[in-house]
């Protein structure tokens, strides 16, 4: 999918957010090694490990400066798991 095709999808943020299956995997700390992203076993302090949901979702950017808004560019950067629905949709 080209970047131009992604913009209409982003314009409807509800539609964009509904792509997420709420598995919570992207809310674990990651590190990069030789250009590849690896996931650690350390969750974000705000991730509810039972529900797999963020406990501060509406204020996440204010309360956690390390939280990053998910965008098509970020998805293409390879930071999400390969089987994440965003990755499948954008690849
Ligand atoms: S890995 Fe993908 S499906 Fe799972 S919580 Fe993150 S964005 Fe949503």
C-alpha cells in the first residue's frame, strides 16, 4: 500500500484504532540490534497485564512521554510484530 492510500485510513481515527486487536504486545519494551527490533519481557508500567489494555489510554501521551502515536510510517518502520493486523494491512 502506498503512503497516499494510507492517509484516508488515518483520517478516520476510529477506523484506524479498530484495526488493533488489543493484544498488548507492542506495549512491551523493545530494543534494536543490527537494524532489527526485539521485544523484551518488560511491559510498559501502564499496561494492564490481565486485560492487555492501557490503563491511561486517553492521557497516555501526557502521562508517558515515551508512548508513541501509531501511524502508517511507524508501522512501516518494523516496530510492530509481523502478525500485528496493522502490519498485515499496510504491507
Ligand atoms: S501489536 Fe498490534 S494488535 Fe497488538 S496491541 Fe499492538 S497494535 Fe494492537
